[in-house]
C-alpha cells in the first residue's frame, strides 16, 4: 500500500472531514444523487461536493464562502439553492448569484477521484459559468 500524496505540487490536497481525516470517496458517493457533501478543501476551506445523478462527483466543488462578506451558508434542497443566512444572498446549484447582495459567483475548485480519495485542486481554467477568467485567480 502506498499512501497517496496529500499535497500536490499544484497546491492540491485530498478532501478531509472536519476532524482532519481523509474522506474515502466511497463514503461521499454512498449519499443519494443531489447531495451536497461538505468537506475540508483547499486551505481547509469548507467546500461542497455534488453527487450527480449518475452517482459520480461533479468535476467542480463550490467553496462555502459567501462572496458578500464571507459567511458560510447551507444548501437548501427544497429551494435548490445555497442560501446565505447573514444578509440573504442566494446562489443557484452552480454557485451563480440569484439574489444579492453577493456581487460575484461562488469560487470553484477542481474535483477528481484519486484511488480511494478525492483530490481538490485550484481551479485553473476559465469559469464555466461566465466563460471568463475566474475572478478569484
Ligand atoms: Fe452572505 Fe452577506 S455574507 S449575504
């Protein structure tokens, strides 16, 4: 057994739980489709992973940090939105602003399976939601 490298040269990390333990991908993927699973991502920032309808992980994770003033926020499955409790900002399932005062879409990270674990990397491409360079790069 070779332990996976936890920190990659590109600054990527393996997803952990709130106690700092690596999370097996199988644990996340056992959740039903549509689940937003909160993990510790880059810089230990809480990050939502999405279970897709085909029981795979969505290739991007959404950082749980409101672009207004940085509150964390829950996923509301009934409204199909992320809803910030601090000042009422709302985001669609891809992290686009539906209602302000949040000025910008939520930050993305790249999500890939690596053996038993989930690698989270800095987002380097264009923002697929805007077709432009990400505001956070
Ligand atoms: Fe989220 Fe203000 S910090 S709406």
